[in-house]
């Protein structure tokens, strides 16, 4: 297998604090030192920069301890999907919906995206946007500022409102008002449709929203009709076994067809869609 951090060959599995990592010897030493020295998710734990290689581009990130930032070095399906499909061209405008700590967002900027719109609700520490703060610190390390990156500690949906999430493995529940969402409890954050931004250009849309992908697409249909971006989705079969079929059928009504095969990984999968020419 390839190293989760630098994608080189010659790796071995390492277990640190109950988490599995596939790392080459060069990467294993600094990652081990970082994880074992930052036992909790705190702002003090996101100070140490690490070099990352993604699609041939090297850039720096700051990372929280333990299992946080898993898409960088312990989610092999996302690493492989980025290497295969996340082909951002210089000057592209990108939307990353469900960005977490920015493994797709920062890779897009490194590849030369003119602007990335990135949504990352506060899931790790409710009410504290540590994901967005960490992502912006990483961006600033590389000289990428607000002129190229718009961050939102919120989400997207088919209509304005609020989401309540009690358990990310069961998906989020939409509520029209903040009061109703907070009464239900859990992680609460506002949502709007992507169409509300009125984007005149969008070249690539990635959506990984723990079962809310179809709702995001419904709120983006005018943007999809106008801009015709490539669309990459992560499907969560454990939340809705029919989620992939529903998204594929909806995108077909807008002239999209699947590009390549679905990449399945346990209870999730990735698929790519483009407009038929």
C-alpha cells in the first residue's frame, strides 16, 4: 500500500492510540511524535506544520492530534480518490462541501485553483469552528488567504434553515428555525442552498455531507445548470442504502452521467459525474 502521507511505496501498518496508519518509515517518525505528544483536540495541538504531498504538489498543513485530520493519513479511500479524480486546473473555481480539515480544499489550492468555497460545520467541538480555524491556519502557511479561500463554519441544504445532528452515522435532520433545531439537540448549524451564492463560474463540486448529498444537489441545481461543473460525491450506504441511486437519478435530470466506476470502500463509496457532451 501507499503511504497515507506522501503516497510513496514501502509502507507498514502502525497503530497509535487505537488508530490505524499506513506510513512509510520517513513519515512514521514525525507522525508518531506528533500524535503521541497531542493527546487531545485543543488549539495548542494544531501548531506543528507537516509537509503533505497531494497530486504531485507539496504544501504544509497544521494538524490536530489523535484521530483528527483522518482524511490526510488514515482514510485510504479518500487519499486514493483525490489522486485519481481530484484534477483541479489552474484558475478553476471549486466548491468543497463537507470539507472537514481541508484535505480536498488545500489540495485544490495547491493545484492552482483561483478560488475555493469551503463548508466545514463544527462537528469535532460543538459550537467551536476548530475545523475552519485549522484549515485557515494551514492555508496561511502556504500564502493562501481570503482572496482565494472562502470558509463557512456552516452547511448547505436544499433550502435555508438549520440542521440538528445527534449522531453523524445517522445523518442530520432539517429544521426551519434555530429554536426547533436546538430543542432537538446535538450539533446545530445553519444551512443555505448553494444557489444562494449566485456563482457565475464553478468548475468542480465535491460533496461529502454524511448522507445529505441529495439535499445539497437539490439546492445547487441552478448552479449546476448554469456552470456545468464536474461533481464528485461520497455516498454513505449505512445512512441510506439507496443514496447513490437517488443522486445519480437526480443528476441525470440535469444532463449528468457517471464518469468511471463507483469506488466502494466498506459502507461508503465515491463517484464522479460530468455533463454529457
